[in-house]
C-alpha cells in the first residue's frame, strides 16, 4: 500500500474489485450455457473454468508468459468449483434467463478491465501496437469462444452482430495511445477500461448493432 | 536396471506396460469415433493421434514442458499410423461396438496411469496442489475432449454423467497426499493409479452415475 | 541481396511471392466460409485470420518458437482486416462459388510452400524426421481445421477424401531426404514445394481420391 498516493491505492483496489466482478460474470456465463446444454458436474466445472480463464490463458500461451492467472491464484479455481456445486443445488432453468440478463452489467466491466489490461500486458511484452490490441480483444472474448466451441455452437461473439469484441478493439487503441504518451500504468488501464465499458454500456442501452453485410 | 531393488524394477516395467496399454486404448477410442463419422484416412490418423496424445500435449503446453511425449518417442507415431492403415483393411462397422466395449478395461488402466502421472509431473513442475490435480485430470481426459470437439460433438466427458474425470480428480488428491509425506515416485504414481483404476472399474461394474442436476 | 548468386536471389523472391499468394488464398478460404455461415464482421476477421495464420501458429506453439509470423509481420494483419472490410462492400453470395474455385490454384501453391517450409523449420529445430513431416502437414492444413472447428463443421481436411494433407505428408519426406544429403535451404524448400504443389495440381486435374474405407 502506497500512503504517498491515495489515488493510486484507490485505483488499484478498484481494479481488483472490478477484476473479481468481471471474472465472476464470465464464469456465470459459462455456467449458464453448461446448464442449458445439460452438461454434468464435470462438464459444468470445465466449461465454467474455460469461460472464466480461457481468454487470458490463450493470451499468455501466445505471449509465452507464465505463470497463468489461475496458477498464481489457485483460490479462484476453488471459487469456480464452489460456484458449480452451489449451482447444482440452487439453480433451476427458470433462473437462467434472469441470471443472464443480470450478468450483462458486470460482464461489461469485465470486458473493459480485461481488454485494457490485456492490451497493456501485450504492449509491455514487446508486441507491436496492432498485435497488442488483438491480445486485448482475445483476453475477454476467447473464454466465450472456447465455451461455445466446446458446447458445439458457432461462437456468439462471431455472429450475434453485437458490438463487443469490436469495442475492445476500439478501446485498445486508447490504451496504445495513452501508453505512447507515457501515462502511468494505473491510469492507462483505468482510462482504457472506462472507455471500453462505457462504449459497451452505451451499445447495450442504445441497441447498437454491427454493420450487417448482405451475402 | 536397478538390481538392488527388484521391486522398483518390476514397478517401473509394469508402469511402462500399462502406459502402452493405456495409450493404445485411448488411440482405439479415437479410431472408433473417426470410423463412426466416416472420416477419411487423414482424418482417422489425426483424430486417433489427438485422442492418444492430446491430453498430455495440452498439459505440457500449459506447464511449458518440452519435448512432448510423441516427439521423444517418435515410435508411437508410427504405431498410430500402422493402426490406422490396419483398421482400413480389417475394421468393419460390425466390429465397432464390440471393440468399444473391449477397450473399456484397458482404458481404465490408462485413466489411472495418466491421471496419477500427470498430477505427479505437475506437482514437480512447481504447481500448487489443486492445479496439479487438474493437470492430472487433463492428461487422460482432454484427448477425448479434443476428439469430440473435432468430430463436432459435445465432449462425452462433459455430459455422459459417468464418473471418469471426477475419479481422476479424487485420485489426484491421493497422489498429492503421498507426495506430501515424501513417499518415493514409483510408489506415489503406482498407488495413485491403483486408486483411480480401482474406482473406475468399480464405477463400471456397479453402474455408478454422477449426481444429476435438475435444470 | 546476394549479387554473387542471382539464382538464390530469384529463388528467395519467388519464395516470398508464393508465400504471399498462398497466405492470401488461405485467407480467402476463411473469408468464404465465414460469409457462408453469415458471421458478422468480427467473426469474419477472426475466422479469416485463423485460417491464414492458424497452422503456422500451432506449429510454432508446438515447437516453442517465437515470435509468430503475424507478430513479426504486423502488416499482414492489416491486410486481413482490409480484406474483410473490402469483402463487406464487394462480395455477394453469387461470388462465393466462383471465388472458391479460383482460389484452388493459389491454394495449391500455399500447400507446397508452407508444407515444405514447415518441415524444414521443424527439422532445424531438432525434430526427428516423422515429427518434422507432421509439422509440415500441420502448417498448411490446421488453419483450415481451426476454421471448420470454429464454424461448427467437421474439418473438411478430415473427411473430403481429397488428397491434400496426404500430399504434404508425402512431399515432406522429399524435404527430409534433400536435407539429409545437405542440399542448401533454398533448394530443399523449393524442390519440396514443387513436388507437393505438382502432386496437388495433378490430384486436382486427374480427380484423385484417397482410398476409401468401407465401414
């Protein structure tokens, strides 16, 4: 804890809180799809885990970074297992749609935090700007892509015409820009996350859609 | 060969024999699904190879270990190719169901050996206990998961309500426990494998099922 | 540029030109499938990118090589994005079949170049011959496999009974042979590519099919 700069302390802790909220929202989206497909407890735990950690893990494999988040923070794996066990007792199909709508909001936080953070990590692993921005897209998006591939659906991120990955792409350039003018880490990731989450919330409220192509 | 301890020699050779039996059982399960989906010779070889080596390869990518088993033991790749060529001549659809039932037993050996071995390898790569146990689940299970993803099915391990991955998870903790009290490598993996294979055989004979959840 | 040996200069530049042609052909095949599945612009860009770079990236992950082609040559990512944006404006369903047939020819060039190059790279990363040949198969083939897995189809390479991966396998042994007798790099890859592309063109013209198995 840095007493000399309370702002940094608040920002860092807000970041941690948002990261927790985002990870839980991603995990819940895995849990819901697993329930819809009537997977068993093993499938539920696996798909929930993939959805929560798959994007960051793929990014780290591509960047050749170790240890993975879930290796350093084993605690989170217990959370996932507890969620799945709890869901078996308490979640019923009538809850699914409500839960899905309710997690859209924390999910928007996760999108912002993980896209901005992923772009920053990739930039500081020496990636060129466009590659860093793509890593920022992969971090929050590929958990869901893995989830959909495993449950045998075309990834929703690829054909729902909602601006989601596209907003991570746009906001990633904000991170690249802030980093280029040497804004510090907390502020760069924080502002990047605010831009992306803000865009996502606006897209949800206004019902934005990606430009359609007429095949 | 260690003349001072014939038990170690027997255990090590039993391990090798069971590893061969397990790998062949996994490969056969890939071959059968490839035949069911009427893949061509290329698809058969690929799916058979994925099923046999996919789980260990994914574990090694996650642990950043090289060389892979099939790089160090090129011989096994020739075995897979020979199996596929042989199957083209000798296997017919009337053989599939029989072969599948017959390979359930060697498959239980493979589950035990690879889960216990995978957990041990991960522990000694410095992974924390829960992560090591998960690597022990991934090693025997993800070959089949890859097989099912590629042939466009929801992974059987995730929705057949049979205790399989779950038993690898349970038995992995036996490996963690034995290793914590400094039992030697051969005994730790051996006892772990016996626990898991024993549980699996019991599950098959008794018809155990995973607790169902009522969505 | 090597003025002492114009042949090497020509070969190296032909290699580059063919690499560009091959990458574009792979990318177009991703674009076409994305269009067929009516993916949105995000899905189109992702599937096009996977198809173009997925095989080489998987090879490099397996060989633990960095940086990836698309990290070193960021320019190519812009090309993919530009292709997708252009396709949204100009491509219509009536173009798909024609484009697919037209790209068969440059695709055969890509198959040769990337299979021969992939085998050579793997050999010189210390892989044993059979593993190197398999890496040569993975390089041009797994982009398409990833494409098909993501759009929820059984990979065409595994069940269309066309000699494609099988020819990369055959030609890979030519590369292994030439390298064993210490032919230089340019000639080894060049001759290997000519063998594979020649076989592929012959297969296309003569309508060769893989031996069928009667399940």
